[in-house]
């Protein structure tokens, strides 16, 4: 009989603190922090069907020496509460309240918001409802700021070709779709440990939640046009999930935005080129006084 080799690599180091946050409508959100508790706070916001664990390289890497690093699971994801009704995900005020609750209940002083993919929508929801006075800067990472069915401008085939099946109630269909989705998230194949961890956190998300998230119609231009805080637009040139044209749109609309293009990189620059990503995020935080 062949022996199975099991990796003992931890997915993510133990946090220095964990929190149960009450978000919009009283939903329970899981949040945790790593790093220097006296440093400037950096708040990581993950994307569609993901988890706070996706930021593991940042949370336990060099950034932890300087910054207070906080990540949470969006409603319906990871270790947060997962209501199955679509209305829990379609109301922009609920998303705004979630982010406000994390900032307020953890006492984050003008954090840098790092928003990946669907996280761009969440940041827009928050600023529309609460303004920008409580935040210091924004890093939009492969981020989406508009979702306009049925054309889905600036959303790529890597997402549109997989998200509908990932939202179906059949488990086998879900698994197949998420496997395809992970294969096109990065320009080069993920490390097997990273790939299997990503499959696991995706499968924790109920298909009803995935479907509800993409049933919204969203346009963040009103928020982008009036921003005064610094905005870094971090985007892979080879992204087929959220197309580079989305980043170009942000740069056109937002007067405080500046680009950071990653050649030969897909939808996850923070994984595909961690050293550069971490360095640029640290530089963005260092601009704030």
C-alpha cells in the first residue's frame, strides 16, 4: 500500500487576538489580528468566495513587524455567520455596516483598506454610507467597482465562465467550477499547498451565498469620483477574473488613484509577487501622517 504524504505546513499562524464583531443586521463576523499592535492598522478585505486566510503571506510576513494587521471573514464566508437568504447580501447598507463595525469595534485609527476583488464593492458601499474620514488610504487589488448584468463590463471569462456553476445547489458542479476558477486565478499554477487551502476556503462558502453576491447591480463611480484619500490600484496585466480595463476605469474616474501594474500576473498579486506587493503596501501606509 502506498503511503500518503501529508504536509504539516500551517495555513496561517495563530493570531494575536480574535474578535466576534456584530455587523449589519447583527450578523456575527469573525475578525483577527497579527503583527505590531502599536503600528498603523491595515485592514484586509477578501473577495468573492474567499476567506481571511487568503492573506496569510501578508499576515505572517515582513509587514507584521511594522503594522497592526487585521483581517476578517465577510458575511457568508469563512468563520463568519452564513445566512442563506439573498436579502442578507443584496443590501449595500449591510456591507457598509459590516466594515464600519470592524473598524469601530476594533478601534482601528484611519486604517489602510486593502480590498481584493469583490472587496472593492464593499469599500464603495462603506464610503457611500459613512464617508472617508475614518480611513487613511485604499489599496484596490484586482478590485471590482462595477457589476452591471447582463453585460458585466470589465468582468472577465475566468469569473463569468465559473461563477454560475459555483452558485448551483449541486455539490459536484460546485467543486468542478471552483477548481476551474482557482486554476485561472493566477497566471502561473499555485503551489499545491496554497491551491488546496484555497479550495477548502472556497468550499466553506454556501453556493446560495455565492449566487446572492453576484445578483447585485453595482456602480462605484460616485464614490471614486469624490475620494480624497490616496488610492493605489494594484492589478495584474494577465487578470482574467477582473479585467485590467476595470483598473483603467478606476484610474480614469478617481483623481487620487495611481497605478501599480504587474506584468505576467493574474488575479492575486499578493500571492504571485508577495515581496513587491508587501513593499508597495508598506510604502502606501508610510505616506500617511
